[in-house]
C-alpha cells in the first residue's frame, strides 16, 4: 500500500532511478526484518541504506506501510550516512513550503509539529508581491 503509493509519486514526479527494498515493499503486519515499523527507530533504515549503497544513491527515503511516516538519510561526502530525525525532515519540508508561500497564504503548525516550524514561519521575510 504505502510502497505502491510512494512509487507512483516518484514516477509522477519524473524520478526513474528508484531502488526499493523489495523485501519490505509490500505491507506485512509482521514487519519482517524490522525491529519496529517506525522509520525513525534505530536499525529500521539498515536494509534501505544497504540497498542505497548497492545502487550508489546519495539519498534514502523510507516510509512505513501506510505511508504516514517518513524516514530519510543522506550520504555524507565521506560516504557515511546521516539519518535525519523527524523534526529535521519537517524543517526541510517546511522551508520549501515557506519559500513557495505568498504573503497572504496561511501557515499553521500543530501541537505535534516542531516548535522550530513556528519560528521559521515567524521569521519568514515576505518577498513575493501580494496577489
């Protein structure tokens, strides 16, 4: 379910060099090979990082079976991997959303959002002309 959804998104976005971890692609309530089905838990991205190494990738994105959680890791210049925390992923996505927002757009956070997102929104300098 989540794997098919994300694969479809990559295809629609024009990405053709995608290398899924086939053993983890299909939903399975037993979550084989995983200590816990949350991409932020230690060890969960290990198979993805191994696949990314095989493929020569510099970025790893991993979702849970229903695609409501996202894990990410980026290859450093020395070849090691830097696993991003959920807050860091939110900051990156928020920075893109804020960069594309216009002055009259509404920006909101929730109680589960990082407090950094509110600070980023408040610090945003509006440079786009009003509509």
